[in-house]
C-alpha cells in the first residue's frame, strides 16, 4: 500500500467570510512539527453555494492548486467544501495519487475570536493510495502567530525518547478499537452498568494540542490534577471493588488552552467493552460517569 502526504489545514479566518470574494490564508499543520502554507480563494453566491480554489505549499516544490466547491449556512454557520480536481501542480506525484479533501466545519464565536473548527476526510482516484483524515482549525492571523509560537515552544520542550519517565513508559501507542462513541454535554451525569471491578480511562487529545488541562476525580477525590492532555495517551487504572454499588468518575476542565473549549476525549474500558467518550467543556465545567451494579 502506498502512502502519500496530505495537506492538513490550519488557516487564517477573517470576518469577511461572506464577502463576494474571500481569501483565507495561513499554514497547513502536518503532525505536530511540520507546517506548510495554504490559501483558499472562493466566492459565495446568493444561494450560499461556494466555489473557488485552494493553493497548497505556496511557492514550494509541492505547490498545488485545486478547484473547490461547497456551501455555507448563515443560520448554523456551517462551512463545508471539497477539493474537486487538480488545476496545476509543481509536485512530481502522479495526479492519480493525489488525495483530495472533503471538509466539514463550523464558525463559532469563542471569546473575542471567530474560530472555524471541523474535520476532513480525503480520497484518491488510485485505490492503492491510503489517504488521511483529521481536524481543521481556522482563526485570525494574530491568533495563528500566537498558537504557532506556543506549539514551537511545546515541541522544543518535548522530552527525548530516552528521557521518558516511568509514568509515560509503557502507555499504549494508540487508543484501542471502540464499540461506540458517546458525546456528552457539559454538566451532565451519564450512567453505565459496572461490568468489572477494574475500570480504565485512557485520556488523549489527538486533535490540536493547545494546552487543555483537566482534573479527574474518583468518588469526589482528586486522582489526577491539572493534567495537560496531549497526543500521548494517559492511562488511569481504577479499582472499584467487588461489592461497590455505585462508583463515580468526574472529569473537570481546568484550562481551555489557546483554543477554547477544552476537548475531553477518552476511551473507557469497562470489562470487555470499550467506549469512547468525548465532550467540549469550558473552564470549570465537568462531566460525571456513574457506574452501578446491574
């Protein structure tokens, strides 16, 4: 199976998104350390249909221009588009092996910032090319500079492999397969049937690591405080006891990082069942998971 690089999107959002012609520019983020320039030029007609083009790796060896189409919903502020075809490229990659993106996201007012967040999938006309999926973040040029500086600092402070401490050593490289994804609202309590006397909570942020911090409680007692969630999985083993009638795990947002809100994502291992839980929390908000015997 052949693999191909895909342009991940991290763009500059301006308040002129509904103008006759809109130009969004900024940087593509590949993994945690590689950046590539990206520009989006489009128009929205009276029916809110979007049409234009994107340019990846501007002035670089892989510079590629693609046509795009999509739509914008002014009521929900959903902005969706997809790359349809390659218009021109400097890349040596055969056109049949390019991965074209389908992007779905929403523009939201978070504090004083207009932020676009979304997800993308991609595909190639060549069935042997494995394309990627991921998340997208758009914001003002000023905020991009601030976030980029923070990411660079975080990369510089990342410990080398031989300096990984005992707590990090041995943690899983990736989250396990899950039965279902459970989306939780802030300040809610969700009940589960307790299927084992041992639970495991695997915390991770596989989107954009921007400094989100959480505190985890076990029956009201703090067991993990001010933990900065990253793409390194943090596994917490919880022994409920064989005779317990009710057991509660609470996750509270301590810091929303550079890009609010706090993204809580974890795989909950309960007996032979693995479920993924996720929630978007503002600072101070929490979710509670209550486990009861059947």
